[in-house]
C-alpha cells in the first residue's frame, strides 16, 4: 500500500486523473472502474477536460460502474448511473461505447452480478479500480462485515450508509439494498486506488489504514494489498501517523 498526501482536494483529484491517464497511455483498452459520490468529481472533471482537448484517448477504454442502489437507474437523481452520466459521460465530446454499469432494476440481481463478473473476467480483470470510502469504512457498497473474498454481490445497506446516502437525493429516499463490485475485485485489480478528502474522513482513514485489519472495517483490506494506491488531501490524512 502506497499513501500519498496532497495539499488540496484539487491536487489530489489531478493526481488521481493522472494515474488514469498514465494507465491509458500504456494500455488504451484498459478496464477502469469509477465510483460515484463527492470524492471522484474533481478527477472526472480533469479526465473530461483532457479528453475534450485531445490530450487523452478514452475511446478504447472499458468503463465499469462500481455499484448502484437497488431499484434505481439513471433517471433517479441520486443514483450512481445518474452521477456518472451527468459528471462524466454527458460532458465528453465523444460518446463512449464501452460502458458497463449495473442494472439495479434487473429481475434477477444475482444473475446481474454474474454478468458483471463474467464481463470483467473476459477482459482479463480490472486495470484500475477506483473507490471512495464511506464513514463506516465501506468501499463501494461493501458494508461492514462483508467478506474480503467476494466478487460482485448484493449488499444489505448499513444504517450509516442509509443515513449518509440521503445527501444525494432532494427528498428522503428509502435505501435498503445495493449491488456492488466486491473486495476480491479490488484485490485482483492492477491498481486499487482509494481517493478521500476532507477532515470528516480523517478518523475512518486512520482506522482503515493504520488500525486492525478486519471485515468490520472493509477499507482495512487496503493494508494487505501491494496494488493499493491511496491518494488523500491533507485534511483526510490529518489523523494518520507518519503520512507523507
């Protein structure tokens, strides 16, 4: 696990975007997973800017969505599909053709997990799996107690996730279940990239990266991963010992 700390959120976002750009330069047909939420917005902004200026080529890349609230699609304002559509796909001058996202309205969600697993496997695995971190230490919707060896799976949502998740909606929304890539995907990815910013994340970052490795803190798996790259702004890193 390699930890890098940046002065500002923007600096961290640019560094994350540069990681993606470097990966695409080395392998144009890379398989890349992006999360939704507050953390990746700056990273996606840089990637859109560079793509529209012709500095990077996204046309051969395969994009995978990290997770989704069960029962929602791109028409739901707080959904992951809506986030990626409005912050990334719709802002690109060129339409992307290689996009694979969870269908969280599928009649058979277990079969949907298999579809995603099989697709990733058929491409030789994820080259970059980028994640944010929840206040309870979740990665994607791998909630506290989730085994480290799962691929894509359905997930009963933790009460913290349900509470925090309300911020993505303009009215109170019932959230009970998610569908998500698993922590085994993270372990097997070429690069497992965690991005986090803000003082509110400092406590869970310290617990995850320097505390006991346990399924009760899903992000603690990063301590075991030689492929893990952690990018933080100084506020998120403020409770870490010896962070640089």
